[in-house]
């Protein structure tokens, strides 16, 4: 009963079991006035809470966000597995934002979850991030660039670990190189005037994998007609070369943008079940 009460006041904002709460992650941050980033909170219920948590980053070419099938449906799936889920409505180019706004948002989300973990039944060693399409690039970047404290750059002093414990990149944008880049995502992330050779290399995640990259799950389909599946192959190769724990699921069909919607492909491919098994294999779930 006590645990239920604690969960029911998650972050002390508007929570009920019938509807997720919404957190303005920049509220009361002096240097971030005018920046409004919402995080939708789906806490695990008291009777199935595993202690794990996940930040969910929908896709949308860094221009907009696919909140339903790549956000809310994902949160609901994780909830069934006993994972507290946080859909991050990060800033995008459609609202006038470019890098580093997205990295500030995801690091702030991780900070808030970690800083409140003990109170809300979350294990600080089991906080991951899953992203779809451009969101896959963002979560990969959150792991690759975790040694850089973007919050400090905007005046937030914190000693909180901003590195996710695991990452799942689903049909992800990975590279900014001309040969395989998703042009719209690249333009939205960097801004048209900043598409330089230096930035193409800096934001090509296959070129930026550090030795402490979190364990990573990758999913792609060869018939993806939006993001070239060779993005995922490049990420797999980079992780392999660095001996990073990871799993790469490359399918012949599936396309792009399905999120966690129940489709014939989602059911037949069993990719969600394979993600679940992978999370068990790295000791996030039991």
C-alpha cells in the first residue's frame, strides 16, 4: 500500500492511474525560460514494477514528433513489462530548434528521472532510452556524447550521471554522410547553414562511438524506403569494432514508421519480444 501511494504521486504532478502526468522539464529554470519541453509519464504499477525505466524519443526527422505509435504505444508496452516510461517531447526544427536543444532535453530528462529514482521505485542502474528514426539518432547521441554535460552549458550544475544504461535504436537515423544520410533529419538537426564537413562527421554516430557506449539494441529493415538501412549496418560495425555489447536485428521487410503498433509485421517479426529478451540478457529485466 505504501509503495502504491509513493508511485501515485510520481513527481507530484497531476498523476492518476487513468492518465499520464505531464512534466515541463524546464519549469523554473531561469536560463531556459521560453523553452517548453514536455515529458509524458507512465509509471509502472505497484504490482509489477521492475525498477527499470525508459526515456522514449519518437521520430519525425528532427522536425516533428510521432507521439502516438512511437511514443504513447511504446510507453504502454513497456508498462506491461513493469517498466516506468517517459515519452520525451523534445524540441524540434518545426518549432525553430536545432542542436543542441535535443541533447539538452534528453539529458535533462535523464537527470530528473535519476534525481527522483529512490522516491519512485526506479533503479538508477536500469534507466535506458529508446528512439525511433531521428529519435534513434538522438538516443544514440545521448550515449555517445554522455561525457559532455550539456546541462552545465546552460547553467545547471549537477553531478548526476547523464548516461543512459542501455539504448534501443529502432530504424534509426545514424549517419550524416552524403551517401546514406536522411537529408531532412540532417537539415533539421543542424540547420541548413551548418551542414559542413566537420558537422557531418561530428554527428555521424558511426564515427563517434566511445569505449563506454551503453549496450545497444538496433532494429532495421532492408525495405525501409525512408531511412537507408545501411545507417544501422554502419552503427553495428562501429559497435562491433569497439567491442560494445549490442544486438543487431536486420529484417528483410518491415519498412519504416511502425513504432509499436500491432501490425502483421510487428506480430510476425516478434521484434518486441526480441527486445524484451535482450533486456533480460543485459539484466535490465528478469
